[in-house]
C-alpha cells in the first residue's frame, strides 16, 4: 500500500460570525503543532475566507501553523455574469488550496448532479485547487442494498474523463448521507467496505497504482470518540468533519487520531 497523506478538513458550512471564525481559526492554528502526520484544512463560509486566511497568516498558500484553507463550493466558469457565484481563481487568490465539490447538501438541497460536480472538479483542478469530491448514499438507498451501485455511479459520473494525473490530484470523501448531522455513524467495517469499493473503482478508471495513491476521507458525524477506530481502517485516510470542526479541541483531537494512525 502506498504511504498516503492523512487529511482532516473542517467544513464549517453556514455557521459562525466574523469574530467566531477568527477565534476558531487562531485556536486551531495554535494547536496544530500537536497534530503530526496529518494535514489540517479549514473550509469556512466564503464571506470569511479572507478573515481566516489573515488569521492563519497565509502567504502564497502557506501558513506558519501548517493549517491550509479551502472553499466549500465553486463555479465551473472562470468569470462572467453568474451573480452570487465564486470562480476557482478567486478561491486561489485568497489563499485556498482546496475546495469541497458535490457535498451531499449540494446534491440534495441544490440539485447538483454528477455532471455538474464533474465540471466543477475539473475547473478546480485547472485552477490549481485540489477538489474534495463527495459521494455517498441516502438511508433509503442503503436500506435497499443499493450502496455499491449508487456510490459507483457517483464515482463514475463525478470523475468522468479524469486522467490518472487528475485523479492523483483529487481527494474523495465518502459521506453516507444518513450519518451527516444525525449523530449516527457508519460502523468502521461499513465505512471501510465502501472506501475499499471506491478505491477498487478508481483502479478500473485509471490503474491500481494511481488508485492506491488517492486520499479517501470519511465524512459522517466524525467525532473525537470515533475518530481513532475509523482512522485504523486501511482505506480511510482522513475525515471531512462537520459539526465537530466548529470546536477547536474536537477538531484537533480528530486530527491527532488520524495523524497517529498514519
């Protein structure tokens, strides 16, 4: 197995105000040195990206703390008459290195299809961003024993036309929709099974070596008390953290667990 980097990203979603965003950033940055062997990423609301970048003291995408910045969404066009949207280059301009693409809330609440997610992911790559492409099944789909079919179709559609180099520059996040914000979490065995499925599918799209190099995060109510056992699974390389990323101590604890397992 390739030595894959561990990546723990905090998706703040539509939470916090300016002061709270800056305070949380500073607390995470202050504790980041304790998280060895893992990359920490903060994904604040777009309106606070510059404030978080400033709190991280970002310069050319670097930070003294090692914590980096990501967006929660982007448009697939470089510029134009798209009111309310954010171009990939704009994210890069404020110091972003990453961008979440196709989060389940974007799929379910805003109607984003695999085709839309595909164009966004390609636009992110073209701009020099690493897309964190999200896939995952609903509770109904899991109960109907359709998890493998749904996730495979999302992988195929969201990554359509990707070269091996594109795939190597992409992070995948498996987020069972039924475990997001519900307090439920897939068992380590359930999560590992889907992560292994994803890696196997990536190998069919490119090759085994490329698939083995891709970071696959788990995102579904990750907390300090379940992070260690999730991190111990062979194909779980990090976490896309929601609610727990809004508390510095919890987020850092998750980072420590994944770093220790790396």
